[in-house]
C-alpha cells in the first residue's frame, strides 16, 4: 500500500477542481469512471454510480444516495470502510486508489488515468474470440496470472477491450493502441502483438475462432 515516490495530494474542496479528476481509471481488471454531475463527483464501477463525499487530502467516501439518505457503499461489502484517494506521481500521472479496510488490514488498488485515444480502423479485424493454440504449453505459473485459454476482443464506447476469465470471475482489460499491430494493457503495461491469425500475449499465442 506504499504510495509512489513523489506522490502529491491536496485538499480538494472546489467543485471546479472536480473536472480535472474526471475520466477513466484502469487497473488490471477494475475500471472506474469518474464524472461530475450538478457540481458533485461520482464514481461508476459496478452497479449504480456512487456519490463521492470529500473528506480532505484528496480522499472521498463513496455513498449511495437514495432519496435524502446517504448509505455507505461499504455496507454492501465485507469491508468496514471503502475510500477513493486521488493523487499524482512526480511525472504528473494521475491515479485513483480504491482503498478498503477490514480489521487492521488495508487493501489499496492503484488505478491509472487514461484518455480515450484514436483506435485504428484496422482494429475491427481483431474483434472476436481467440483461443490458446493447442500446441502451446501453458506454464502453471502463468495460469496463476491469467487462468483462461480464451480472449474475446471487442469495442465499447470507443474503447478497445479484452474480455477474460479470472479467479474472481469474468473480467475486462482495456487496450491502449500503440500501432496497427501493437497494443498495451492499461493498468499493467504488457504488450499485445496483434496479427490477422495470431494474438501474442505474455508469451502465449492465441488463434482466432473462425
């Protein structure tokens, strides 16, 4: 849970500052969209969007506002508290940390801010289902990281994505196009090599299902 070297935060009070926090934040699987509505900040993860209540030092408490009642999002989980913490590193890269506390333990998941880029039109030929080549040996250590033999490429709201199966169930990865044949996995940085008949990812080759 150590913060990146040089991370800085400030007390975010003005709603005018909310606009600079808005956008898509991505990890290896989690995707959170931060947006502003009627001078209030919201986070959309799964289910209804949560209203973010500022607590100072770049920290916000997510609640579900039902009529005039605010219900702490943590009440719907096994955690005692859940917070969103905004910050930057020395290079100025923006992050939001999803922090959850249970007992004396705190879990912190860093999500990187990404802007929607221009997806090459040729990416359309990659959309579909890809399966692991039968000739490829699947090392057990990789199964711990990517416990699936199937990747589904698709596009949603202008974002190219990969649907995968993980230990936590179905997950989605965001692709950052680098060229017509290369992309990076947002939030983790692995490079994906894309060709008409083969997709290479973490040393594995996937063939497209015809």
